[in-house]
């Protein structure tokens, strides 16, 4: 009986030890598997993280590349994008007087309502060009000061999307001033200004200028107005009677006798 008890005790101990051993090793196995999995997940995380960082690097490189391609103009172009549309005050300062032009200053010397418009300076966007023939609108403006036909021509330019905005001033005796406002954009950065000096056969003053230089809108700028002969009337003196030029001659810069009649001051209106 004693031997049997001992045997049972030994057997039970063996079973317990074996059981514990199996449990222990199987636990070890599990934990190894878990730790392997977590390593794998960690590795994937790293891969994802690394990929993300690489993406960021690539994006940064692209940004640098774009900056590089734009070069030194970047700053200006940024401003251009910010200020896509700008408004300017136009001040027409007429100095034509008996003092400035003693031999070429008629009674009732005045200027017709000026017309100004913004455009992109392509050939079709110009209401006239030196050496070209005056349109009906330019002829009418230069001979009588009337602006209806010229405004219609500018409306057509605007409808073709090569012109942007237009404005008009008032008639006034010289010396004197007249002012207005005009909107330009980075696609329509040129301003053309015209006004008839009166009385005169077909003489007018004009200027065309670009206001967006190196990506920056000029804050305030002055331009001298140039006197032209429209080539549509042959009168030789300021007060000559109408004498239609047939066929029309080309538009020419007038002689020095009647230059320096005035200027325009353009001031950017800040919002
Ligand atoms: Ca003429």
C-alpha cells in the first residue's frame, strides 16, 4: 500500500511538472509570436512613416524647384497674384497757357473730355497707332472732341477681351485739371489716354503706358502727353476752318510748337 501511494505521488508530481512545462513553453511561444507581430507592425509603421516623410521631402523639393524656376521674380509675382485688380486715380494736368505757348495759345483754349481705357497692348487693343490711319472714333475725337464713336470702338475692344475698363473726364479750359478713376488688371496693365486740344483742326494729346513693372504696380507716376496730328483734317493753324484731308494721312507726332501741353499723374488707390 505504501509503495502504491508513493508511486501515485510521483506520478502526480510528474504530471504537474510536465503540465507546467507544456504551459510554460507554449506561453513562451505565444509571447514570441506576439512580439514578432508587434515588430512587424512597428516595421510597417516605420515604412508608412518613412514614406510619409519621403512624400514631404518630395513635396518640399518640388516647392524649392518651383521657387528656383521662378527665380528672383517670385516676390513680385506673389504681389501680382495678390493684386490682380488695381484702381488708379487719373489726374490730367493741362499746362497749356499763354505763358507756356505764347504764340500757340488761342482764345478759349480747352481740352475735350479725356477718354482713358485699360488694355493688353496687342495690336487690336489700340485705338490708334503712330503711322496708322485714324479710325472714325479717333477722327471725331481729334476734330470735334466728341467721344461717342470712340467709346463705341473701345467697347468693341473690351468685348473682344483685349481691353478691360474705360473712363472719361470733363471738358475744361486750359490751364486746368480733370480727373477720374480707372481699373486695370495683371492681364490689362496698359493705359491709353486721349484728349483733343481745342480749338484745333485734328490735333490731340495721348500717352500709352504699362503700369505693372517687374511684377509691381507703380504707386504713383507721371507721364507727359504727346501731341499728335490725326491726319484727317488739313487745317494748319489752331483756328483754321475744317478742311477734310482726302485721302486720310497717317497719324503723326506734331511739331515741337505744340508739345508739352500737359501730363497725367496716375496714383494707385489703396484699398
Ligand atoms: Ca491734320
